[in-house]
């Protein structure tokens, strides 16, 4: 009985609110009075109005309800139509409904729409900063107080680094989407079995904007240039670097630095992570690489032997198909180094752990590269 009584009360309250809204709309529709008590009450209740009620008030000429209707268009992904209303009415409405619009656009990741609004009207924080982050604006040009409030790290932010971690990886993002994707990948790694088996630790993602210049084209490797930020303290503490860009192109590891596009997924990230331990791809490498990688015999990587006398139990591989000598891999099965979606086998995990232990005997590829950059050898950034 108590449950029924409560439900009945809630129904009565809803009906009462509907009746109140209907009465207020009737009063506000008789004459255009944007400062009347009944109109201001409607403004407070505007999110509860039906589409029909919102349209009726918009047609009377109330700017607030034109923007309320724009909100509903945005929810339906009708952004072009919404812009027509925003362009005409934005300057005439109060900040609370503007924030509702900006928050919705932010949730939809319609950052270019936010930037478009602020090109014509007064900017509102933190949405102006969010739009700048989405564009990859140099962090030195962005309000650092707002960055801090948003929880965005930059190269000026002291980072929490795990003490005694020999395989620290610095995560750099060129845009807001890149930083978000790095957060997701880091969380996926930490939730996976790999986190308990591999000695890697990751920094919090660091926003670098276009201060790390990246270029990419579809079907080509993405390339990034650290020259502008080479003296940042965080770059001295890393053993490896991951750079997440919004440039199109292929993921790769070069000079001990992994470069990804923010659309690339976790499994590809793990494949590229294995390159930090000098694993080689088990699909045919390009002719240019095959010309030197496959020209002389020997164990070239934890998973690659080149020549005619492979280790016992190894099997023919595709790596050197375009090279001078044949290549071999540890397993006859397909591996993550050929198809990144394949699960990592225990055999390859063992090879990975052994390679990581041996790698600590000398600086990493990235550390050598970074040292050369710091010592003014800019040709290396290409």
C-alpha cells in the first residue's frame, strides 16, 4: 500500500508540473515579455518542456527557447540547423543555457563546433580550452590554470614516476582525443594480464599539442619531431616514448619512440610495444629495410634469425621475403608480430621478458636518440 501511495504522489506531482508549465506557456504566449515572472519561471523549467511547447515559445520570439530548440537539434546530430539558431540568438541568452549547449557539444566531441561559436562570440571556460586542446594548440598558448582544473598534464607539470621502474614509458598526446585515447590504453594495459608479467610502467598522458610536430599520410608511417621539446625534464627520465597523434598513417617504432594514431587500438599498441624489445615484424618488411636486415646471417632479433642455419626448432618466416637471405621465427604458429590481433603466446612472452632483462645492460634506442638530439644533432629528427 505504501508503494502505491508513493507512486500516486509522484504521478500527482508530475501532473501538477505539467499543468503549471501549460499555464505559464499560455501566459507567456499572449505577449512577448522576456522579463515577466511567468516567463522567467519557464526558463527554469525549459529542459522539462516538450518539443511542441519549446517550438511554440520559440515562435513567439524568445531567444532562450530558440537555443533550447538548438540543444534538441544537437542531440539529434542536426548541427547545421542548430548553428543557424545559435548564430542568431546566442548573444541574447544567459550563460546557464550556453553551458548546457557547450557541455553537450563537448560530450559529443564536436570541438570544431565549440571553436566556431567562440570565433563569433565571447569565449567561456573551460570550453575554450577544450576547443584549443582538440585543435592541438601549443600548450604554451593555453591557459595553464584551466589546464590544471581539467587535469591535463603538460611538459611543465611534475609527473608522478614509479620509483625504481627500469622501463618507464612516457606517454605524449598531440590533441585532446589523443590524451583520452592514451588514458584508455594505459587503463587497458593495467587491467590486462600483461601488467603483472611485464616490468613496464607508464606516465600519466602528457599533452604536447603541436610542439611535437607530426606528419602522416594514409599508407605511410607517421613521423614525429621532438626537437622543440627535447630539453623538457620528462624526456630525460623516460626509457621509451609513445606519441599519440591525430595524423593519418601507419603506427611504427623509430629511434625507440612509438607513434600511433588516436584511432589505433590496444592490440596494435602491444604489437608496437614489442618493438621496444627489438622484436621484428613477421610479415615481409619493405625492400629498403630487407636490403640491410636480410643481407647477412645471424640472430637479428628475439624472433628473427637470418641465414641458412637457424636455431633448432625454428621455422621459416616471411620477414625477409624481399631480402637476400631467408628468415626464421621461433614458432610455426602465427604470432602477434605478424597479426597484431592474435593473443600473445607464452613462448613469445618468455622471449620478451628475456629481451627486456638483457636490454638493461645498455641505453635504450630512445635514450641514445635523445642524447644525440640534446647534443645538437638535429639531422636525426628526420
